[in-house]
């Protein structure tokens, strides 16, 4: 994505963040220097995905290729490519000659995601125990990010840091297939969780405490205690989600 861009150009630093969807979305919205260096389909994907996650495009809204092409400043071809990716992610449903419907979060989807989380995370909690010392430092960084986002009152970035915490645990378990499956749930989890946290910001404090307890357990000598905290945290998250749907 950055090939052919002279190193002295300030745009290079922006483009190197091309794998960060949120950063690309920011660059697109602000028409920042270097935006033209990012592939058109990637720009549309990042823009629409960010707008869905922060509910600028709420569930039930129909998006047309024309309006998205105008919003991002591209032709319709990359818009089609981006919408196909978004459909694969479960964020939209394509309707030929009509557009893309932003899918609402349904109760069954919440249940399915929570079930998948519990299966994967409890398995990972046992597997990571031999590598717990290395994991503590990584998880502490994520909790510090959560604290910073809590202070800023940003529910979306708080949840992204929360998800990164759990992805680190799953990743440390060493099963690449499970890691990819778990990471594919990230967008849905963020989208599900934002409304509840915005309505009850104190949930962020409760979540930070739970995550710190997990880190403390990793510094102890009981894998059973660590697994119990992981399950308890998922159960709490489930109760919070179901109370706001």
C-alpha cells in the first residue's frame, strides 16, 4: 500500500496505518494528506464500517452505492467491493439494484456471539497458563488503554481495547484457527456493547476491575481461579447485553 511513496512525504506515516480500519476512516472523513494513497475499496470499507459501528448508519438503514461513492469520493466499483466485504462480516445484507441494508443486532446474534466467546475463551484460559508471565505485560497495556478511554468517555474505543485484551489471551493459546474465529467476532461485539455503555458508563469501571482481577490471577498460582474469572466476566457481559437489547 505504501510502495512507490517517497519516504520524505508526510503521507507515508498515514498510509502505513492502512491495516487499522479506524485510522483509515479518520483519514477519509478528514480528507487528510495521503488519503489518495489508500486503495479506494479500502477507503469505502473503513468509512462504512466505522459509521455502522458508531451507529451513524443504524440498523435498518438502506445504503446506496451512489451515496457511498459520493461520501468517500470514489466510483461505484470499489463501493461494490467494500459492500461485499461488509456482507461477509455480517454487518450488511446486499439487495441487487437497491443497495445494502445495515443489519440490526438481533437477540439471536447476541446469544450466538456470547456462546462462541465462552467456548473459545475458557479453552484459551487453560492453554495460556504456561505463558502467563509474558501475557501479564501485554494485558496490563490493554487495561491501561481501557482506563484512558474511560477517562475520555469514549465507549467505542473502550470496547475496542476491551476486545484487544481478550484477543491477546486467545492468541496466546497458540491456536491460529481459533484466534481468527475469535477475531472475526470483534466488530459485532463492539457494536453490541456500545449502546449499553453509553447508557450506563459505570459499566466501564466494573469492566476495568474485572480485567485487572484476571491479570492479578495470572500472577497467582491457580489456573482454576483464572478460568473462573474469565467465565464470570463473560456471564456479566452477557447479562449487561441482554438487559439493554
